[in-house]
C-alpha cells in the first residue's frame, strides 16, 4: 500500500463496484471514457498494434451512463460492454478491463467524471500493488495512436524529472470517413488550438502546452498531490492540466502522436466536436479566433512583471499606466492587485516571485483576459488571418502559404 494514495482514496470513494483485485500488476494504466461510442474497437486495435513495452499495460474503458439516461442509451451502453467483452487483445503486454459505471449523478455526469472514475481506479491499483511510480494515460474512445505510443510514453517517464506531459497530436484532415466540410472545419479548429499555444509562447507564458483530453499522461503520485481529476462536464482536461503544470516536471512528448477524431458532437458544451459543428453550420464556414493584438498587448506585462515585486498600491497604479489600455482595463476590473499583493509580500526573493506570479496570472486568468478584451475592445478574426500574422511577427517565412491546410502544416512542423 502507498500511504499517500490510500489517503486520497479515502476521500474519493469509487463510483463503481469493480474489483481491483482482478487486475494484473501493471506499470501503466490507460483510461478511456466511453459514452455512445461506435469506434472504440478501432482505438483498441491501434493500442494492440503498438510496439510492446517491458511492463504490462492496463487499458481501462469506463462505459458510463447517467442515472437519468434513457432506456435507449442504457441499451447501447450495455451493447458496448458486450462487444468489449468479446474483444480479443492481440498485444501480449496489454490487459483490457471494462468498467460498468451506470447510474452516475446527472449533476456531474460527463467526460470529467468518467475520466475521474478510471484515474482513481488506476491510483487504487498502484496503491494495491505498491507502485509509487505508476503512470496514468488519458485517451479517448474515438482516437487512435502511433505504433511507438506506449514505448515513447514509457521512455519519457523513465527520466525521473518528468512527472506529466502533453502528447503530440494530429487530427485527420482528409479521407473518406467524414464529409469534406468536416475535414475543412477540423483544419481550422486545430489551427486555432496551435495558434493559441504559439501565442502563449510568443508572449513568454510559461505554461504554453496543449490541453486535449486524449493527449496527456502523468505519474499517479502527481495526480494524488493535486487532488485528482475534476468532474466538469466540459473542458475538464484544461482545468486539470493547469493544476499539474504548476507542480513542475511537465513537458511535451513530441516523438509519438495521437490521432483524435474530427467528428461533429454536441455532447459537451465546448471542445472539438461542438467547434467543428459550429464551423460546418456557419454561413461562411470560418472559425473566428483571438485577435493577435490581444497577445501583443499582454506581452508588455509579461516582459516586465519583475517590476511588480513588492510594490505598494500607488506604485502598482503607476506601473499599469504604462500598459496598453486594454490590459490596464482588465487588471483594474479583475482586481488583480488584491490577488498579487499577498503573493509578492510572501516571496523571499525575486526568483520565487517569478514562479508564483504565474500562480496568480495563470491560464484561467489569461483566458478571462482574452474573453474580456474581445467582449469590450477587439473583434475576433478568421483564424487563418491571425495565425499567419503571428508567424510573420515571429519572423518566419510564410510567402508560400495560401490556405488553411498549408498553414496548419506549418504550425505542426514548428511545434513538433
């Protein structure tokens, strides 16, 4: 037993009756939420096609349903459980476990709760097998992976300083599985995701990582230390990864890939599925992204945040007068000084302040800033225009780029 894991589990009782003792000792647990999915076997096939690793891998599929689910939903989920029960695992290092998580509370039902169920189960397994170094991986039931996926994850975590990571990804952008409008839409949406992260890197934001539910992994010990996965019904991965990032040891795993589905979906309030649907159904089929000026304005704050170390309110007022008006307006309306002062006053050195500043001006604050300035000052712009302007600002040659797909390939190449 791992005491810290046991302490966490006592505070987070399981939502299922799954018997943890039935699991073969594993070094890695891959958690896959499964709700009304018809491609889960494709996901499992891609995992089975991976190069074997030296430790066993548990694949935990959480087939979930709300207490308010209709008879049709329950029937389909029961059918999925039946299909998974007949699935033949062809990779000798993989063990498949199907978790029946029905009658979940409607208030919290969603991908966040399903991930939490599987991830808590992984912690339980690692505690039961006295494995303090266990790895938990988040994947989706409509995603496939590259053949070196398992080995690349294992190699990453063999470096003791590595505690968590975002895994490289590429949505399919052509083929015959979806209508051409869907592929065109996912090109724009992935371009938006990559433009956003590139914008964060341009302004010097230290937590510039992709936050996609099917593309991250972490040590179980880190999971426990941040209080586990939340139960949000959308964007759960974004909020959870921000907690991981602030603990340190977070990196990019670039030498393998996940291939998330570009499909349309309305099951969550935001994310890939709803965004693709919105683009396809829009009059001009264009995705409107953040105005680049919002990043440019904010860079003036992040380039000089050392100046805010232990300033009094009068000094703070003078400093923000030097900032662009949009940034100043946000900071005043957000009451940023009241959040900053306790941090600054309790830092023993400027070096410590440099780290803790971003505990206050974190990713949540940054997104609030972007939403605020686009509500009051700036108009959103077509993602192609914003994304190509950013690369020009960074001094990259974009003279041979003429469409969304070419620009996306450029972003993929510089972020790989």
